[in-house]
């Protein structure tokens, strides 16, 4: 028997060790060509808007997903989202891409952390096997499953004859019948639905979307309601028909339609959705008209009395879902039952992954829609940690967002573990701690928007440091502690704060200075500030909730800039302002003001083509003949913020109201953004700063900013600190919830919460100037800040 001692030749299949991109032109990319090593960790850096997401998500991941979708049958593809081919010449070496992004988890109010990660499903099986008293199948413990019972006669054939037998059928579900598994019951304030001094024809209904000019007016008339009679004079029957009528068929102008009372209609169309996912005007109506209270029957557990009566070692399934995940993991470890050992092992592995990833402070009954972007991303990661898949491409969008420096090390370990299993890991990131662990770095720039879209460096982290690019120059940036902090002018008192995990916190937030609230993720920062300061007079909150807008929305419409611009055009030309709106009278009739025409090809991808009539300008030809300062409205919308700031600042086009808005956009670092760019194409960092610029117009003595460094490049953090200083120097109190050490070091005052997360947090562990926090090193934040400033 002989053994091979000479090395075998490299197999042809092992030679494919690169992802090659040639000639990528997606969004602002300028014929980008790059080679990315497989089975390595590659970090993509560059300022916001430099093209990182366009390359990683819009080109590599999008093409991978599109090609996988094409392997399904045409029938299946008909139910899948249509994906257009990215604008790129060559893509080679692609593997299956799994995107782990910052999108918030489901807007369904029935979705919880437990249901989103399948932990609830495993717990239900555990209770169906070991719960006392036993209730039957796992459905008996599900708050999404109602109890059903039925009885009736069936016909049984036996031999030559038939016999009628009575049968009773019962299926036990775990849904609380009072709140239908929602955990809360709602009460609608009728005075917010209508003005009873008016008639329907006069606009008595104040519910968004219920205009009497369209079909609603005809349906109400078809249902027999008097349209010209004030609601105050309605009979009981008429008022009942208006508010509570069951769905009934009505014939309106020869068309069969369904009429339903106002309240059941609102409950189905609005109250079945998560409030956070609603359009702003609908959300304002719901918050004004509807009060939500904890269900008195199930005490918010969503479960029926039968489901709550079944226990394991004295705890029912709601008790376990209410526990902090780290505590639940410890409780399950004490449960030694060989008959369900594989199930317990699976549960423990998933719960340990939560703790390992820094989410041990959550509970399974936490609504999924309330998780922050960073928490949602880490929750999605959990299902991939135990996956047997290898040789796939994992794509992460700033996985360190919302993480304290203490937790970033954990995240780095997880990224390296995914790589070491034989996967390609692509990470879009700004934090130097994560850039430092990269095997390969691709730096895009040199600037943002039209000034970006090029690869300015490709190689190792050490090579990046000495490359001279914007990222390379700022990689070692350190903000020094202030020699002397500003003196406060007073204090905002918070007393006995007990929201979520807070433990009767008493703290004074100084006014007239820059205060930074810190602590590990889940320590209670947001609960303390949003729960006790938001809503006070003069307090303006800029949080992390997503901007809601269609593909017609752009920075000009979102900030209100278009209003003074339209008026200026109208005044200069002696015509109506509505002509200068692509969503109104001035819209190109062919594309309805969209600038592009969408052609739906059924099971194939929707094709988007520039409108030939207006050439993508969105306006009628006649409208483009009107000019202001020598430019038409389409040319103005094609300007960058910086160009428009100069244009509206002087000369014939001088418009102070527009100039003030553009000044604020430039202040937050969005000078490169195009006024007419669709909001849907903006990066996360750009959307955050756009919102900040908009809220700065509101009159308020106190600004609360929730992690304003989200998505900011290292070079832009310095600009942000300058903006915060200008706000404070103008007499404003600025309170920042933040993890970034540069912002902590620059603060006048720090409130540090902890010492841990969840039940281990909720206390103020430090309250004072940053220099004292660094000197004491008594908290996790103090230790990391001391390391950062080199003390």
C-alpha cells in the first residue's frame, strides 16, 4: 500500500476564490471594478453617499438574489418581488447572498421577539408535552389561535343503509377572546370621528381619507343615510348605521358595493396595523381618537384563561415569555427532562445566542415593531449563527449601530465566526473597531453623491491607514476631553422614573449645555429620556424612526423647501404655484410626474424606463418655459443643496425662506444631496440627518437627539460636533443618547446608565463631567472612554 507524499494539483473548482465586479454603474458608481476575496471578511468604508450600499447591496447582493429567484418556476416567481438587473458589465464568482439589514421587523402588532425567532413555537411544543394540566396540541398555547367549537349532524354510511349522527367538534386555541390576542383593548373617542353640528355632505367626518366627493359619499347615500342632515339630529337607527352597521350589500349607480359602519371599518383598516408603520397623518388621527388599554381579562398576556392555567414548575407560558431572556435561559437549564431533551437543547442554544449577541435583556413578549434597527439586525443574525450553511455570502449593513463599545467586541467575534465557517462576509461599516478586524478593505469616495462612486483604496487595514484617503486619514482620530466644560443654566428634573427597566431613577439633566446619555444597549437610556422628557413643552425629539415617503418624495418635498420655491416661481411668472408641482397641475401627463414609466411584465421583473415625453424632468413642457433666476423648476430640482443654497441666497432668485431650509441641510452635512433625489434612494445616515435638519426648524429650547452619529463617517463626526456646539452656543439645551466615544469626550455632562442591560441595568451609575468618568473608570463606559482618549 503506497501513500501520496507529493502535493496534489489544485482542483479547477478551488480556483474560484474571488467575486469579480467589472463596470458597476448602479446609482452614483462610476464604472467601478473590484475583486473581493471569498471566505474572508471584507469591510466597505467611505463617507455617507459614497456608493458603499450601491456596490454591496444594489449590485452584488441584488444580482445574487435575482439569479436565485430565476431558478424558481414562472408560477412561483409571480408571487416574488420583481428585481431588475443591476447596471454592471460583469459579475463573476457570486454565491448565495443572505442580507442582514437594519430594516425594522414586521409592522404586525401580533409579531413579538418570540414569534419572530421561533422560540415561542418551541415553548408551545414544550408546554403541550409537559404542561400541567395538559391542554392538548401546541395551538392551545398560541395567542394567534382562537378556540373553535361546532356541532351538527353528519351522515354515516354503514352497509346498505345510512344513519344520521350528531357530532361535536372542539379545537382549543390560546387566544384571549376579549382582546383577540392583541394584549390590549381599544376605545374610540366618537368626538374625534365626526363633528355632529355638520352634515355628511358638509364634511362632518374627520377620519383621514373619508371624503364625500368620491365613492365614500355615494356609498353613504346608497346605505340610506341622510347626507344633508346634521349628525346631531340623526335618529338612533341612523347613527347606528353610520357607526356600527355590519357589512351589507348596497347598489350605487348600478355597481354592487359593500357598506360597513365607520367603527368596524376603522378597526379593520387602521387598528389592525402597528401604529409606528402608519402614515404620519393616519398615526396622528389614531393617537388622537383611540385609547389603548391593557386587556383586563388576560392582563396583557394575550392568552386565554385555559392557556394561563397550564404550568411547568409553577410557571405558565406567559410567565416565561415575560422573563428576561438571560433569566429564561438559566431557568431552562434547571429543567432536566429526558423526554424533551432535544427540544430543550434547541431552545437553550437559541436563547444563549441572544445573550451572546448582546440581546439577553430582551423578553420574548416584546413587540417586534418596537425593536431598534440595531436590535432587529442582531435578532435576524440569531437564525444564521446555528445554520449549517457554508460558502454563502453574508451582507451586513452597519452591524454596530446602537452598540456600546463593550458590545462591539462581541459583534466582531460573531462576524469572524461566520467567516471561519467558510463564508464570505461583506460589511458596510464606519466604526474603526470593526474596520480593524477586516481581512480586506474597499474604500469608496473620494466624496459623496456625484463626487463619490469610485474605489479610492483596496487592500489591507494597514494599507488603508497609510493610503491618504479620507477614511485612512481619520481612522486614528481621537477627540480630546474638554479642558473646561460649559456651566449649566438650570436643570430638567426627572423623578421616580420607572419605565421599562428603570428603578425609580432620580436625575437632573443640566440645561444650556451638551449632555450625553450613555450606557450599554438595553441599560435604559431611551426609557429615561423619551419616557420622561418627550412631550414636555419646548422639547424637540429627533428619534430613529424611519422616514415614510413614496418614491415621489424627495428632500425638497420632505423638508418643505418646495413650498417657498413654488411660490417664488409663481410670483416671478404670474401663474399658480400648483403648476410647479410634479404631483399636481404641472405634472407630465404621460408619466404622471414620476419622471419614469413602470412597465409591469407579470411574472418578469418590472421595467423602469425614462419618460420620453418629459425626458425624466417630470413636468409639462409648458411649465419648463417659466424661469426664476434663469433656471426652470426641473433645473432647480437637479441642483445639489450647496448649489441651491448659493442660487437662492442672492440675485433674482433670492428666497429667504428657501435659503433658511438649505442652510440647515448644509449644516448637517447634506450639501451634496440633490433636491429631487427620491427618498427611497437615500442611505440610513442621510435619512437621519435629513430629519434632524427638518426638526431644527421647530422652536424648542431643548433638543433630544437619538444616536445622531448613526451612519456617519469618521470625518463627518467632527462636523456633527460643530453643529451640536452651535446649537448649544445659541442657547439651546442639547441632550444626546449616544455610544460614540467622540461625542462622549466632547460632552459637558455625562449621565451613564447601567451597570448592565435589562434587569441588570436601569440605574444611574455615573452623573458628572467626562473627565471625572475617565478618572474613576468605575463603569464599563468609563473604561472604554479612558482607553479611547488615551488616559
